[in-house]
């Protein structure tokens, strides 16, 4: 069953790298109630590729039910509902044979530390966490590798990245939460050995409501990345392609797909 799950996702690009913070069960489905879906137990610090994830509504028992007064106070306030308070996250992961004989399964998100590359983690904020990052360099550079000495995940060398991020606000539409609500593209100046922001929906004040997967296509100077975004006018999901080019100074530039510049925030 695990191999069948892996076969169905074999064409999907890895969306991120994760590492366990404690021994954890690898499951066939994203649920804890049914122990028959346990495939095996993974060791602490096991690493894997994150392919997808799912938000599962937390179950609140009678003993933790909020009083009517607290609920009324929440409804009357301007405070946004928080993802962490409402949902548990489950990660769909792809595992190397050296880590697990089962090639794919689901892991409870509280046990997972997403391994944001060290050269870009400084661009992450408490308000907006990175959920997906793919290299914009040619295949093979940069890579995230596991240190044989201590099991830490490190980056082989810095480069340019496309990053999808998520705030902690509940943004469900028809009961479905977006996988990401921000896009960031970082170029890398190899001469000055520093990153620079090429494109940011937050900086441009553009609202996005997107679903996985993120794809990077092309080679050399003919690259692009593709995301699935909700059209705020029609409510339909649309595939949007961002073109990547280099200017005369070899700095990375992004051509935004038509219509995206109109997706301005509805809230101040």
C-alpha cells in the first residue's frame, strides 16, 4: 500500500525537507485513531522529502470546550483565528530506502521540523513561515544533504530560490485552507555572495490563495515556476506560470502572470 501511494506521487517534485524531532509512526493515512494504518516506527532525526500536507480539524472534547462567554468575546473581537489553534497538520512524505522500507506515508506534523536551508532561513519571520522551497539553480545545485556526523540537514551551497509561505491566519473557503498565501523569489549574487529579493507578494501587497504542488521547469536561462492560485473573481483555481529571466547584470528577474497584479488585499 505504501508503494502504491509512492507510485501515485512519483511525478511530484519534493516541496521541502523535514526531520523528526522524536521517534514517530509512519502511517498510511493522516489520522491517529486507527492504529491499523501504522506502517512502522521511524527513528528520531529521520529525514524525508515532504510532498504534500493536509490540515485536519482538531477535535475538542467536552472538558476543553470554551465557555459561551469566551466564544462570544472572540466573535466580538478583531483577532484572527489561528491555524495552530484550529488544525493539526499532517505531512505526506517520501523516504529513502536507507531510512525506511516503506517509501511513502503520513507523519503527524507536531513531530516534524521542516529543514529550511540555512542560507534563506533569515528571510523567514514569526508572522510568515516558509512551507515550500525549491531551488532555481540547474539540477544538482544547491542540495540539502544529511550530515553523517550528527544527522543535521545542511545546504551544499547557496543559490536562488522560489519560496511559498503561510501566515498563521485561518483563511478557509468552503472549508478548505490554502497551502500557502505568500510567494517569495530570492536571487543570489555569487560575486557579492548575498541574496536579494527579486519578487514578493507581501512587498507588492498582493493576496494569493494557493494550493500545492509548486513546480520548477526549464533549464539555464529558460526557467519558470508554476503554482495553482484561486481567482478571487471567479473562485476557480488557475495554473499560473512565473517566467524567470536575467538582466544584463545577470540579476534574476520575474515576469508576473497576467491578472495577478489585480489580486490586491481585500483587508487593510
